[in-house]
C-alpha cells in the first residue's frame, strides 16, 4: 500500500474514532452523554450554521444515527413511516411505510413516540399502535414484525405506545404493558420470536404503595394500564446484570436472561391520567427515578450487594399528601422530571423540572442528597391560537452533554448552551430556532459534530464543530 494511501486510511479512521454515532434513544450510553469533542463553546447570536432542514411528518420520535445513516420515524396522513436519510445531506436513501389509524385520546399528535434502534444490520421501530418492526438497515426491507397490542392483550395506553426498546445480551427488550404478566417481553432480535414474558399481576399484586396515605396492598384487576413511557435500561451492579424498567406502577428489576424479578418499588401517582416517562438513571450501584405528576417527585435507591433489594438513599417529597405544619403548604419536590432525563455531571443533576409550562424550572440538584443547589424559572404561556409568537424562555425541555457543556432544547424551539456549575446557572448563549415551534419534545441528537433538532414537523441539522477539517 502506498504511504499516501496508508496515511489517508489512518487519518479517516482517526476521524471515525472522534465522531460518535447516536444509534438509540438517549445516545450511545443511554444517558444523554456523548464523547464527541471539538464542539462550539458558545452559541452565535444568529445560531449555528444550518447544514440542511426538512419539513417532515408528525411525531415525537427523536432520530437515530449510525454509520452515516439517519433514521427518522414519523407519520404522514394515515401512514407511519420509517425513513432513512443521509445524515450529512438529509436526502432520502430508503423509506418504509405501514398504515396507522392511531388517534391520541388527549388530542396530542398521532405520530410515533419511540426512537429507532439501530445496529449494523437492523433498524427496530415501535409504533404508536404497538407495531414492533425489524427492517434491514441497508435497504429498509422487512425482516419481521409483531403486532404487540393484539398479541399480548395490551390495554389502550394514555398517549399511545411510548417506550423505546433496547438490545441487551442478544435480546430485544420491550416494555409492552401486556396482561396478565407480559408487561416486559424479550424477543429474538433476528427472528422476532418471543423469548420470555414478565411483569404484571405476579409482581404487583399485594405490593403496598409507598409514600401514600396508608392504602391496603394493591389488588390487580387485569385491566391495568401498566405500559411505560420510559425506556428500559440495563446495568451491571455488584457483578450482577440488572434490567431496570420503570412501568406505570413503578420500578422493576429483572434478570435480562429470563425475566425473573429481582425486586419492585412502587412509584405511581394516584391521579388516573398519569404516566412514568423518565428512563431510570443508573450511577454505579444507585438508581434514580423521577416523575412530574402531582408531587410524586424523585427517589434514589441503592441496590444491595445481593441484587435482590434496595435501600432508599433519599426520597423527595417524603409524602406528597402531608402539609408542612409551620407553613400549611405541601412539601414540593426538588426534582420532577416529566419526560426527559436529567444529566449527571460531577455529582450534580441538571434538568428541566416541572409537569407543565407554568411550573417549569431549570434546576441543579445534588445526586447524593436530593438537595436543590439552584433553579431558574422557565415559565411561559402558550401563544394565542394562530399566533406565531414564540416563548422567551425554554419552558420544559431536554438536555444532552458533550465536550464539557450542556446542550438544551426547550419545548418552544429555544436552543441553549450551558456550562455545568453547582453554584449558578451559566448560560453560554441561546437562539430561538426560527422554524421550530411548540411542542419540541424530542431531545437533541449529536453525531459527527452535527446537532439534529426535531419538532412536530421540522428536522434540522446544524453545524456544531468549532472547526471542521
């Protein structure tokens, strides 16, 4: 091989090592953290350079990226579409579509909610009606499909299907919410064959609701809405592999090889129209869960050495129904994550806390204690119908972390850059993306020093490199 050719191969290989794919929900390590460096350290006044932009179909699904391919999951008219684009160009490489008649019962959009899951061979998607689909990543041809809502007796969920599957130990893990004991199901990722089913009546019946008002042990009825809107997450703790699934009833730890239950922890609002949507955050031997419905708040658990139980490190609020005797007010949670996951940096959690826009705030909370270090109000009101007015703040939003900085996208389309600090909120610039309007509920995606933002009908690729070679 000529030395120039050899040098070119080495140079390109080095670039690929610096570039990081984003092949699944919440990125390569499923915690919103990227290893990419060489990024801009401040947002320009007029925003980063726009590489490409497209008007797309509806949905809340964040795109996923692997080996130069971006896969977008969206809906146009009555078709649920899996579309593969060139990540650098935005041009369509292939497209697969299936009919969809899903209608959100609360009036939200009718597109898919789950992000694609990509490997070097396959693309997996989980549609709003429960269609689990495996496509060939090269050309979009169908490898297998399962209609899970029909096959597993899944009661109609509140907002459609919303828990993105994961791959773990050669198994495709899906939080279905089926009855009576198929809340979580493992499939063979190559054939779609069912490998095991777990979670439901067998683990929730008889559990006492923790932190409530003295309710009796729970009686399983067989019609529970148990589907999760949080993605499962797997981790090695004390030498034992755990699969953590935050279902509507609470947290379940499973053996990923066979679905055996290690332990459960009740974590559900008493309000009927409530869900759990934050993917659990695992830190060494601790697991953080959080929700934003009616003061449920957050809990940090430490897994015991045997892996079959936990100790509670902190819970806030201690009880959502007890008033402070001195003030006569309810104790308010220090952290209420609605759908996004907080980002952990040097022992501090950073995230947008709050159930609705009127009570949203950007917060820094100590992981070890649950203590609030600082907060900044992000309250805003919806614009009048037909108005193009956009918020001056982030509202609620989602963050990722890369190259020492937090990258935030607010639900009204505000892009922000922050330096994590336990002492104060250090903003490094903000920019209202002109094309993006409420609701922007898909988190930012970073790959090859390009930032991808998705709203209900726009997909935008921005240059995020400080200097591209």
